[in-house]
C-alpha cells in the first residue's frame, strides 16, 4: 500500500487544481444570475477539501514516479476527476442519478460528447459551460495540463506524460523540458481556440454559445447547449467555421506547435498523418454527398454536400455534432462515418479511435506481408514518410489493433446480451470507444443515451475510458504483473 502513497499525493494536488477549474462556471453563474451558484460553492469546497486531505495524508511519501506509477495515476486522474465533476450537476439536478451524472462527466472529460441530458436549451448557462469546459480540459488532456503545472509543485511529469500521451508523441521532445512541451501545446491549443470562438461570435452566435461550442469543437467533444446541436443555428456559415476548426483540431498538436514556432506551413506538408487525415475526410465528404444525392435523400448536390460535409467531418474527427438526424439516412452513409471515426484523426490530436498513424502502419504492414509472400527472402522495410518504422513499433500497433477489435466485439456482445438490438449495441460501443458520441438507432443524434439502462450506461463508461486511455494504459492495470513488486 505504501507504494501507492506517492501516486495518491500527486492525485491530491491534481484534485486541488481541478477544484479551481470550477471557478469559471461559478463566476458565470454569478454574473448571469442563473440560479446555480450554490452548486459550485459546494462542489469547489468538497473537491478542494478532498484533494487537500489526500495530499496531507500522503505528503511524506516522496519519490520520483516510475513508469508503473504513471499508468496508475493516469487512470486515477481520469476516473477520479470525473467523479468530482459530477458534483455541480448533481447539486443542481437532484433527480439526476449518479450513474447518469458520471456518464455525463466521463463523456465530457474523454471528449466523447454522448449525453443523457435533454432540455439543454433550458439549462443554466453555467451548467452548459461546465459541461463544455470538461471537454476543453479533456481535449488536450488533463494529464498534459498537470505536467505543465505540477513541476511548480515539486512533482516531475515525464512518466505521467508518457502514460497518457498517445502514439508517436510518446518519444517526441519538442522542447528541452517536458513541462515546457506541455505548456507549448496548451498555448497553441488556447490560441486556436480563441480564433474559433471569435469566428463563431462574428458569425452570429451569442457569447455563451460561442464559448460553449469553442470548448467542444477544439476538444472534439460534441457537447452542445441545444438539443438540436448545430441544427439549432441552421447556418451554413457557422457550420463551415465548425468544419474548419474540427479539421484543425483533428491534427497532431505537435505539428501545430512546430508550425507556430517556425512560422511556416512546411510542418503540415511533412506530416504524413495530417495529409492522410485530410485526404480521407475530404474524399469521404464528397463521396457521402454524392451517395445521398443519388439515393434521393436531398434534392440537389450542394444541399447534400452541406449536410454530408458537416456530419462526416464531425463523426470522422470523433466530435459528434450534428445538424440533421443522419440516423434517417440510408444506412451506408452513417456506418461509413462511424468507420472513419475509428482511425481518421491524428495521434496527438483531441480525436479518438486508433489514430491515422496506426492505420497507415497497419495498411503498409499488410502490403509488406504480400510482398514477402512473393519474395520470401526479400528484406522489406516498412516506411512512413521517409522514416523506417522499427519492427517493435509494428508489433505494438498490431497488438493495439487486436485489443481494439477484441474490445469492440466483446463489449458489443455484452450489450447485445443486455437486450439491445444489434445496430444500437454495436454503434453505442464503437461511438464510445472511439470517443465519438452519437451512434445509430436508439442512440442516434436525435436521441440521448438516457434510453439505456444503468448496466448499459456503465458498459459505455468503461468503453469511453478505454478509448481515451488508449487501451494499454487501462488494460495494463488488470495484469497480475503490474501489481507484483
């Protein structure tokens, strides 16, 4: 048990920091007099006190965190912060069950964007902004934020950063110090978010909607302050702005960082992943629009392109916004969109799924195996861009893909056994593990996850955490080897 004390000490500090993030909706609540002020007062007090007590109880346990600690701390932060994030919701909405409240906050922090709440238009401004802020914080990663801040509190962050950060970013140092890297990434994140918010406001959103949808566009989380999502605005201009910033947020923020620092667009042309993401998404938008037009869903191609582009980009980037009920489209189109959410967005972005870089490696490994069948003695290196990918990375990607497919199949079977139809069960799991949001049938964009029972909700919660923590981070805690001395 004493081995856990240093981890719990850091968790206590993170909890105290997290309590401070509730000051934003508290200030908004006071300024707008929306009636939710007391909910934040109590939530801030409880969260800060819990963090302080945890830190005081474990403050004497000081040692450098090792990689094993990083995995445990990453899981504890995502699960524990979501737990305390439920407090404002449960204080203001006393009829909301803990299961539904926890689903909502996990959905926010994992940037999934699924919701069990309806009547969003009537909720206080501060409650909606709290939901949006969870997505914004979860987007770049609360862990990366902790890495930037915790060194000031005397806690190193490299192990934590490696445990949480997905894909190729694990071994990339953009600056000499890991805390400076985290600060740089957050700086770029905030700069782009500011541009997004100003664009929404100039396009006609009020300030509250502009802030809310900036949070959830940059976090690729899909929460909205309206039940109709972007259909509420019915504005091609606002939808176009959202498309642009979703495409920006779907790119590795390390690439944005390098481009900002070098004041050059060359970084984007050198990023194989970004080019793959943009090309796949562009051609999918054009193809889905053509399909919908030919199927007679829309009377002309420009109209089909408007709705196809917005919803395809939204689902492909695992955001989850909608400007129409695509559940009513011919089944191929929404299934293709969900398929894209499995791999389209880049590693190091705020998107979900297995990420484009792994999809590229899997595709090229398949080609390499076919060449080896024809030429058994040939030495065929696997390249991504101009870089040769070591075999140990290829094996790790193959293992990740196996775990991903196994998880989707197993959880879908569990959902089927709980009484759901096959489309609802499968798409709810895919949408959850890819951190996408809406699925199809009973969990389509025009409905909420409130139609599921508590058991099904917890399956989705597990899937959301599994996807956000990139499978290995969560699964490694379930192995006996992790708990051995």
